[in-house]
C-alpha cells in the first residue's frame, strides 16, 4: 500500500495525514460521492479498526455478516470487502489508515516486520471480529479518544501521532487475541508468516504446496507441520481459501467474465475454475455473482 492509493480513500477534507479517527454517527452526516455507499459491500483501499460503542446490528466482512454490539471490535485490511449493516442506532469509533501513517521504527526496532497490519498475515494472528470484555473495550476506547483528541489539537502531522496510532493498533490486537482462546493457543512461527507473505505474492499463479516449500528451503511435510501448528489448517487449504475469497471479490467488483476471473487466478480451463469455486463457495460463479448483486 502506498500513498497513491489515498485517492481511493474518502477522507474528510480537513484530514492532512494518512489516518483519520471518526465516529459512525458522523459518517452518516458526511457528504459522500454518489457511487460510494458504506452500507453496500465495497473493497477497502486502506486498513480500518471499528470499535462499536452503542446499539446492535450486523457488519459484513468478506461476504459474511457478523452480529455486532457495544464492545465488538472489527479490523478490516486493505482489499477486503465490507459493509455496514442498516441499524441507525449503531455507533462506533473508526480508525482508518494506510501503512505510511505508522512509524518505521519503535525505540530502534523495525515496525515493518511481517506485521499484524499486513492483509496476508493479520487474519491468522488477529481475529477479524471479536467481542471484547467491558474493561478491554473501555480501555481501547480511551486509547482511541486520546488519538482523536490529539488529531483535533494538531493541525499538522507529528511523529508522536504515529506512535499513538501504533499504540492503538497494538492494544487492539492484544485485546482481540486475549478475548479469543482459540487465538491465544496459536503458535505463530516466523516461517508461517513467511509462507503467507509468499502466498500473497504468488497465489494468482501458484497453489502448489511443494513450490512454496521449495521457495522456503524446506520440505512439504515441514511446511504442513508449520501451518497446522499455527492455524490448524494445511497449506493447501490456506492457499485454496485465499484464491476463493479473491475470486468472489473479482466476480463482484470487476467487469470481467467468469473465464477471465479464472484465468487471472491461474486456471487455464474455465471448467476447472468453476469446479474449484463451487467446491469452496458452494455455488457456481454465475450463481454467486447474481445472488450477491446489490
């Protein structure tokens, strides 16, 4: 993600940095382009943290609708699909940002490691939707309010704002993981993060586990053990799921044919792509595209 992508971000006109803190009730009041409706599925070109503070409703992330209420924390990464549910009583704090808003080092340590801000790793180390305990939700809200206050009181970007933003993200990540026992038990090795980063770079052309193992200088069996220990899924399942969700996105948000979508994801034969899609998603591509129209 680079600053060129900022053209796709509907920042408030007052924003002069690469992140913004806003409230859902204020988003309702904001003047948005005619072709952008936050309450309809759309792809993000930035990262977002959403802490719901009032009401009950739903929120969609990558074609799944999740129930949300006060204390629900959602994180969404660039290129994911999301939409707000139609529940006027819902309110939330939202922190939206691109990676350039973050410090490149923290007390001398690089913050650009296979980080929990990368789409390719974040879903495995940090649950997308979490119900926080009341004390955790309150503490995270206080962190966000401090960042919001700082933004309002400083008209020009300051290095300290980057560190405050990093603090909010770090606290949110910790609170989310602590709230999910399944994630607490995960053993995330650097080599697993290496695999998912490599997968993100190559999933369009390769789903062959042996190839990924070779790139990592290990055996397919070793890669299998690494993935099972980290997330309880085989590397083949992880690769297939990544391709399947990308196929859904391209079918909905592109003007390409089913054949073209399949070709863009490494399927030379359309029939093979249709079989793959149906096995992973439960529908044919055309059925999915028609059923998900909005």
